[in-house]
C-alpha cells in the first residue's frame, strides 16, 4: 500500500513538473516569436506612417530622442511641427530637416516646465494642421546626479518642473491633438516613458514616478481609443546617448538616438508597449529576472547606485552647465 502511495505521489509530481515545463516553454516561445515580429521582421514589415496624416508633432524636438524622432518622421514623409524652449535650436533643427528631407516644418517655442498657460498658444499654432502623429517626448530628470528626494537642488522648484514637464505635457498635448484624430478615425500618439518607469527607482524617485504615470496613462488611453482607430504607444528606452544621459559612449547596450528611434518607429502599429529596439528589449528581459523589485529597493542596491554615481561624477560635471530637458 505504501509502495502504491509513493508511486502515485511521484507520478503526480512528475505530471506537475511536466506541465510547469510546458507552460514556461510555451510562454517564452511566444515571447520569442513576438520579439522577432516586433524587432526583426518590423524592419521590412512596417506601418506606412504617412497614412495617418500629413503632419507629425514632436515635443522636446531639438535634442536627443526628440530630435531623432523629428528627423526620422520627416525621412518617412511627414511634415514636422517642432516644439521646444530654445528658439535658436528650433530654427537650426527646422533648417536641417527641410534641407536633408525636403519636408515642411513649423516651430513653436514653449518651455514645458511652465504650467497650463503655455498650451493656449500651442493649440492655436496646431489648429489648422492635419496631424497624424504626436510624439510626447519632452522630459526632465535631475540636473545633477541621482540623489535622495530632499537632496535634489532647489527641490520645491524641481518638483513643479518635473511634474509639469513629464506629466502635464503628456496630458495637455494629448488633449489638444486627440479630438482631431477622433474626427478622422485615425492617428498615432507616441509617449516616451523610460525603463525607470517599470519599477520604483530610489535616487531617481520623482523621475521614476512620473515615467510610470506615462506608461499607465498610455495603456489605459489605448484601451479607450483603440476601437476608434487611434494607436497609443508607450516607449520605454534604457540608455540612449543624449544630453540627458551626459552623452554616454555608445556600445552594444547604449544606443545612438538616431539608431534607437529608427528601430522604435518600426514598431508602431505592431505593439502598444515597447522598449524600442532589440538590444533594450533583451536588457529589460534580463533586468526583470536578475534584479526583482524587492532587490532594487534594498539599502544594498541604493549603496551600489551611489557608488556608480560617484564614478560618473566627472562626466556629469562636464555637463553640469546644461539644462537636462530634451
């Protein structure tokens, strides 16, 4: 009798093990197939972005990822509205796009660290345009190294600046553009979040919190308006070499902005949430498994982050005179 019970128990355990293995095999096989479709086949099997409208609007369009989006959208046949705070950079970027890609541009000067008062002039500037794509790219992090919340220089001002730039801009620009897309039953809104928005990140507390807002807002908004022909995509990059990342040297893991955006735009219409490129998707996959949230929130992790910051201090000081808004 005992022998029969042991045999039954072993058979049950073997069945559970087999089912578990089959589950994970199916799960990760599906993820692999989705990844191949999203990041590899998309290079030749991608959406015609001009089908959504004549114009694209890009916030934070004069540096980094925003500037790369503006150039790539023009390269793919759209006229581009550039919105940023520096009039000199706006004019220079507009001239580059017109000369290199032969597309029309329109510039709107606005400082997104300000409040709701800046959006009336923006809405007036956009009202007569057939806007097919909006890229909510503008974003701000701490001006210096990552640090504790109360150690952020001029913390009260930074709270408002980061909230206005990273959250209010996404809400207000969407509110301006989305009604016109609904009338035409088509349009794309691309919201730039961050890998920092996938989990709480100590020492980047405000930035991380605003970026998870962008992700949640994007996914919920997509569920609301997808039946109306509107695509809302959230992009969560890891390290891209820009002013915001102090021009970190590019390598297998750190992408140039132009290369990153070229791959990210290929995924429009294929996936509603993306790391943007194959390299970043692979990094995200391993980070999720090697650094679970409980580990990220330990004092051990915080201390290691502080050491990394100290090692990067000379590089950051080189860029300390630049305002980290893209």
